[in-house]
C-alpha cells in the first residue's frame, strides 16, 4: 500500500485545520452559508434529505486495518443523529408506505444509523454525522491519513481501480502507481478546481475490466504494443445519468510516461468547451457526443502544445515511477499456523464459498477473498461499526492488514495464504461475511435512494431487501448463476442501473414511487460482454409489483436456457432477445395496480 510521506500528512492535517476554522466562523455567523457551502463540499460534506452526508475518499479502493478501525469509530461515535431527527425522517418515509414482499410481509424504510456505506466508486459515506462534529471527524480521519478532499464538487474526483490491482492473474501491469501519481497530480490542481461538472477517472491494468472504465469520463487500460512497450488505451466520454453513453476511443496506445500530459490536454479541452449554462448537459460525455472527432482533434492539438510549447511538464520519469511503485511492493507475510483439520471444509457450503468468493492470485501460493456485505436486513454496501472492526481483525490475521473496496460494494482481502482458507472461512462465517453469493443475484448494487438522498425519486433499499428476502435459498441462487442486479433511486444512476443485466430505476409519477425495468446492460466485464446500456422493458411498475416482475423474468430464463451449455442469464437474454422477458414482466402486473407509462 502507498504510505503517506511527511508532506502528505502535513497537507491533510493542514486541510483539516483550515476546515475547522471555516466551520467555526460559519457557526459564529461570520461566514455566510453561500460561502461556507462550497468549502464544506470541497471536503466531502453534503447536506442530504434529512441530515449531512460525509463522503470519505479511498484512493483506488485500498484501506489498511487502522483506517478501517477509524471508520468504525466514525460509525459508532459520530453517525448518531438526534432521536427527534430520526423519528421525523422515519415518519416522512412511512407516509410513502412500505413495499410488500412475499407472504404479506412488508419491508420498512432503512433509516438506520451507526453505519458506513461503501459506494460503487470505492469511497465510504456516512449519512447522519452532524455538521457540528464535522471538524472533529476531519481530525480523526487525518490521524490515519484519510480525508474527504475532492469527493465532491466540479473537480477530478477519487480515482478508482480494479480491486485486484497488482495481484490479478490477468494483469498486464500494476495500475496503482499510476493511480497514485494521478491522485497527487490532480489534487487541488488550480486549472481543474472549477470544471463544468464533476470528472471521474478509472484505471485498470487487467484484461478483465473490473473497474467499469467505459462508464467513466476517462477510462484507462494499461496495454502493451507489438514491441512489448507499456502504454495506455485511453477512453473518453463515458457516463450514466440521464444520457447513458459508453466512452469513445481517444488513443489506442499512448506511451505510459505521457499519460499526465494527455490527461491535462483532455481536461483543458473540456474546461474550454464544456457547457456551463446547463448542468444536465455539462458532463464531458455530452461534449464528446455533440462534437465527435472535432473534440478529439482539439485534445490532440492541446497535447501537442503541451509537449512542444510547454515542454511536456508532467512527463513521468522512470525514476518517479520506480519511487512510487516501491510503495506497492507485496507485503512480507508471517508464517501462519493452521488449525486442526475440520471436516466442515468438505461441506457444500465451503465448496460454494471457494467457487464464488475466492479467486486466484498472481502469487500461486496466495488467494484473493471477497467478504460479502450483502445480507437480509442490511442495505447493500452498509457496514456497522462492529462489522468494520471485525473486517479489520480479519485483515490483520489473514491479509497483512489490508483490504480493498470493490465496485460491487464489498471488501476484498488481497493477501490470503492458500492454507489459511479453511480458517478464514470459519472466521468470516462467524462475522457474517462468508455468504457464498458473490456475483449472484443478491450480490446487488444499490444506491441509498429516497431513504437518504434528496435527489432520489424512489427508495432503493426496501426494494433491495424485498428481492433479497425472496431469494434467500442459496440452492436457487446458485442454480440461477451469475446475474448483475443494479438499483438506482433516480436518473442520476448512482446504483449503475444502466449497466446491470437487470436494472431497476426509481421514477416519480404524480408524487408516487414507480420503477422502470431495464434488461441487457453490461459494465464491460468478461461475463457481461462489451459495455452497453440496458433497454427499458415497457411501462413502469409499482413498488409492490417489482419482486414479482423479477421472478417472472428469471422464470423465463430457467425455462429457456441451454442447460447443457450452462448458459448464463445475460447469454440467454442476448440469444433470445428481450421479447419473451418483456412479456413475462408485463404479465406479472397486479390487476389492482394502475398502469403508468413514464
């Protein structure tokens, strides 16, 4: 893992001190709200539907156990709203009604406290920390080299990567040193502080795209050319939201040492030509779509000016790459004493866990293990204070004190010795992290939705629980196989519904919650195929209909799949086309529900 230098530590602590002064002046009425708002946003402090929300940066998804324990402390001691605020919020949500599930049971809103929430961009969020305590939280984060800098605002946001970066068997090169160099380059860069809109970069060094790069403003793939030279394939202009667009190819091959100069050219062109008159048309994807090749011509012109006129000031030297790469050397693992043999490791449960939650490692003596944070009664990506502490303990015992946050809102232990697996399985089981559902239907992505977010049209979390409750049987889940289910509470697509094999989007119709179903989306992984946005299936559905609609769609898959080929859901959907699934979905409507078209 990258280790903060003295400069890094001083910078983060100075920023925390600066924020404390700003907060104090705001509380005293000396700093107007309109001036304080951009200052708190630059440090990750939003004000959401009911309370402040903090977004903590986790660069390229890496955390150590000390940082996990501080995140647990935040959940335990700071994510605690006044009881009256929680009751008022719960009453407001109850007016919308619960979402019925199977057997007449209902699912309540998920207005819980004392949680951290892992996001699809590898950050951690808290939903109930009072602003009065925000400076104390900044100091606590700084004590373990963490912060919320540039997790909000129209700037370059947290740079994300593959959770298997540096350890994947299909990796061309480790992307983490480049991600760290980009983080340092982009942090507080004066030219990128007030872009037309937020800007997101994802980087991978593997053949399997686990970072969903094509859905980012810039997606970077480390590749080698015909001469064996290392460079980047550069994608530009991806994004979801109201207009889902897959990124376009900007460069098939760019020498690695020029990546910062080329990124600067991209962002300069965006800063110069991006729309600022309409926030809904301000993302770079709209500019790329509107201008096409002329945008890329402008980028190339900017790049040539940076190289020829400016002298390529951001060229990465081999010495600098070597310096940063040294921080990412594999840790020295201590000898591990295996517990006595246990017959349980021959069980079906253990074998399923090996298949779904354990992946091969670049080092053949090691394994990559995913801890599942998806369970009934807990929102996808949520982790209690106790769970964060338990994850830290597992990291210390089994993974050299390191975890990775995944795009799918789970945690990965990247340094597990293969002979530790039985003991880890038992320990993870006791902590509740060993459910063998990784990449299966209930390993779903969901945004916080209307339970917390002021932008949301509908609730995501009760719907996620309703579907989870219906598919508790692991035999059934494993029979269905790998399925990406993604849920967003609004068109901003924080739940990445566009890229789900099955996507669910919350929409508003006359003040009521309705949901659109999309089928056939892909994030670009090998299982899913080329990145593409799913297609909407007919009119919207009421909240109570959605679980039945999902079941009807999956029943069609079970009836029509090619069992002798172990055909996956997404493969069957592409072979059969959407029509049989669409008919099944519309046939699952409740006769008493009013049809709505959104």
